[in-house]
């Protein structure tokens, strides 16, 4: 019977956790996807490339979403079990608080393992691949300059248009208007062409076309037009293509081993050594927060006596405590980036909170003292004069 109840509590926590994770991830993914729309629009990428880019950013999002989803799911599951008097039945059947909490902690432990795996390898791998893909897309001549049915301006004074692009890379109906030299604007027209990559840079090879050049005087008056027909003409595109910049992987894009033990010739690591160490410890300590959130929720609701008014205050208190310590952790990480002495606090604070929540589940009356203090503060706020007399 106890095993059946354990499985029941496990699924009562796991199913809401999966639903909340799906919803929160979808919302955050949508915001990130909207920020990458410029890649789809300005760089002429396909919808499949667009979704590939947004999926690469998901692991880093999940590392933040999973603990919050767990907190929401555990609060919901415990509130439902208590409101339906199922917890009372479990206690009557001989289950202790820790026995009821064990399935919830099992879910929290699994989430901690997933968060650790995301932080150690999966999330940085996705982010560094995302950066590499973005640099590759922004340097793609074919997608940027030769977009079907669109006038593009890769640089000031240059306009490129192609009527159609075939699947084999051949372009049809080419127009290149080069007005960088105001005194000698040149127009290139061709029936077909193709992009050729050479060691010296990309070349646009055009077939069956003509070149129209106008000689203008210094005061802007147009002179004679020179018309030249060609069967084949090669147009150099290398001058319009930016050289691929040298980029480095930031702290969040580095694997854990690169944070702890960077290469000796890594200039970025030498300059931001303390920041890399803070990030490495932050990734490890983040695995404690699913357990912290679960224990805080359990300590707030499981020992709660029956109340006809509901348990909204306890739920709000548990959520406030959990989110307070999570925000505090972000502040500690920022401090540790400049003061390595703050690094132990990344572990001490969540472990201390977990110990206090465990003490409440074991029967230590910390909760009663906390509520007594809150009630005293609330009484002083409602009756300030009587509070001062007291």
C-alpha cells in the first residue's frame, strides 16, 4: 500500500511539473524566437534554419525554467493533496512526513541531475553552436546579396537584384547597379549567372549580358553612355564581404572544463579568470535549487494544520522564500565575479535553507516561531499605537 501511495505522490508531482515546464519553456522560447526574426528577414534564411537557431538556445533556457517549474508543480500538487484530505489519509495510514516527501524529493533529484547536465555541457554546446551559426549566416554571400525577387544593398552605392534562383545555384535575370563612383556609374545586366567561391574571394560569373557605363562631369552632367556586350563576365564580390571576425567564447558558452582549467594561451580567460571561476561554481550550485525549492514547498505545506481559509498564505510564503534565495544567488554570483571570497556562499546558503526546511519536516518548531514573528509584525502594522505601548 505504501508503495502505491509513493507512486501516486510521485506522479501527482511529475505530471504538473511536465505541464508547467512545457508552458514556461514555450513562452520563453517565443520571446527568444522573436528576437531572432532579423536573421530570417534580413539574412534571407529559411524557416527551417530559423527554428534550428531557436532550438539551440533552448538548453540554456531550460536550466533556468526547470527549478521554477518544479516549485510551481510541487506547490500545486501538495495543495491539491491537502485540500482533498489525501495527506490526512496518508498520515492515518502510518506514513511520516518524510515518507510523503520522498517521492517529491525524487522528482527534485532527477531535475537537479538534468540541470547539472544542462549547465555542464548541453547548454554551452548549444550556445557556442548558435554563435558559430550566426556568424556563418551573416557572412553568407548567397543568402545576403542574391535574394530572389528582392533588391539588396550590401553596401552604399551598390544594388543587386536577381529574378530567380534555381536549386543548383544558378541565378536568372541579374541586375547589378554600381554607383559608388559618382562620376562613372555602371550597370551590369545578364541573363544567367552563378556564384563561384575562389581562394581570392567569391565571384559572380554572369553570362549573356551587357555593361552600361555613364561618364559624368564634375558638375553632375551626364556624358556619353558606353555599352559593352559580353558572353561571360566575372564580377568580384570579395570587396563587399566582411572578413570573418575573430570571436571568443564567453563564460556561458564555455564547457565546465574550460572554465576551471582554461588553455594557457587563452587571453579571455587570463583577463576574466575570477568571472570564469564564479560561473563554474554557479553551474554546480544551481543543481541545489531544485532540492531547495522542493524542500521549502514541503516544509510550508506538509506540517500545515487544517484551515478552512485555505493555504494561500503558506503558498505565497513558500514561493517568496524560494524566489528570494534564487535572486540572492544571482547577486552572489555577480559579487563572486570580482570577489572570489563570495564563492563559498553559493553553496552555504542553499544548503542552510535545505537544512532548515528538513528540520521543519522533522518536527523542529521553526515554522511556529516564524509565523509568530510574522503575526507580531502584522499586528504592529494594523495597531501601531498598541504596538508602541507594548
